[in-house]
């Protein structure tokens, strides 16, 4: 009996240590992102990188895994639910059907192209899919939402998030440098940036110098892609469940991966749209969401071995780069042809 109590105390102490460690890494990331240049990456990606580095250099306590897993899984879902208050569905509908159709086409193109390239170059299926949804929808948040539904491990999740963040950062810099050569008005440039760049931070960075009309249109276009996160994730979940149903029938087990937390995400969006969540409350909830997601990403980083990160990273970067080029080229042609 005393041995069991002692083991319980050791596990509890380790769990607390793991959760506190994830919080510490998250706080460090929050402060680092305030420095010049690092803000483009966003504090969630910075938290992942610091977490990977911490584990490689400092190691983690022996029984800290439970606390780290709580941070990287439970807090992740709570953060995604609260992130729903970012979306005012009326504003997105007001952006117009052309914008929504472009967003949908970008997501479909990213998934088809990157998953095809993944098969062509023998990239792990889940890694290719996560890279595709991160590129096509909204970076880290999309990857974090889809990963549980396809049973992706921490390595695949973290590598795809880091790759998409790096490509989006490079893209935002190139957009600023090339903006004057593209011959777009501010509205069209905003639609183009919002439809093709990966994270909201990348969209803002790429359009600030183009003025408020471009930045506002870019954010609306980007949020249209975020809205589509819900149906796309459910679709992917159903597809993976459908593919595995024969194996489950043979083994006698049925384990459906339904992303219920996205119902909460959509519910928060609806509450914001009908006005039950005020702008002031939405701002507070978004700060809490960012905190939860940053700690969750820190937990993911602390779970990843550097050797695995190196092995998988170049693959994700390569297919993500080609996919990003594809959606940028196609979107550029559409925006130059269609009046938005």
C-alpha cells in the first residue's frame, strides 16, 4: 500500500513538473515573440522550437510525460474551442461568395497537390496531409485540429507546423518585396495575400505596408479559410474512419475519431456572430485561447526528439514549398482575372 502511494506521489509530482515546464516554455515564447522579426513566426511556433531545443539540451524530468501530454492535448482542444470567437460569420459572408469560393479552391488545391507530392516522394501520409491542411487553411491551428482525427504522432504534428510556419514567413517577406511588381490594387492584393499565406501573422505582415484596405480584405479572406477548417476537418475525419472500418470490423473494435471540439469552435463563432459575446469579452477569450495554444505547442515541442525532427523536416518542407508555389500561382491568376 505504501509503495502504491509513493508511486502515485512520484507520478503526480512528475505530472506537475511537466505541466509547469510547458508553461515556462510558453512564457518564454510569449516574450521572445515581442522581439523584432520573431513576431512573424508567432509565439506558438516559437514555443515549439524552444520546446524541442529544451528537450535536446536540458532533457525533461523522468515522469513529466503525463503533464506535458495534458498540455499538448487537453489545452490544445480548449484553445481551439475558444479561438472560435475570432470569427464573426456575418463579416465573412459580407466579403462575398467569390472570396469564399477562392478560399475553398485554395484548400482543395493544397490538399490534392501536397498529398500527391507526398505519395510521389514517399513522404509519410499523415505528415503530407498535415502539411497540406496547414498550407491550405491556417497553419498551426489547422494542423492541431486535424492531427487527432488522423491519429498523427507528436513528431508529425510538430514537423508540419514548423515547416508551414517557415514557408509562410518566407512567403510574407517575398510578397512585400514583390508587391509593387504585381500590378494589383490594394483590394486585390489583400485577397491574394489572405488566400495564400499560411498564418494570420503572415497575412498581417505582408499587407501592413499596403494600407488598411489591403490589410482588412486580407484578414477577411484569411478568416474565410479558417471557417472552412470545420467542414474540412470533419471530412478528413470521416475519410480516415471510412478507410479503417474494415480493419476495425476484423478486430472487433470501433474507434471513431470525431473532432468534437470543433463543435465548440463553431458554437463560439455563432455566439460571437449573434452578439452574445461582446468585442471586449472576445478579446479576453482570444488571449486565453492564445495562452492555451502556446502552452500546448510548448508541450508538443518538449515531446519531440531532435533526430526525428531532422529526418522528417526536409520532406515536409519540400512538398510544402511546391504546394505553396502552386496555390500562389493559381491564386495570382484568379485574382488578376476576377474582380474582387
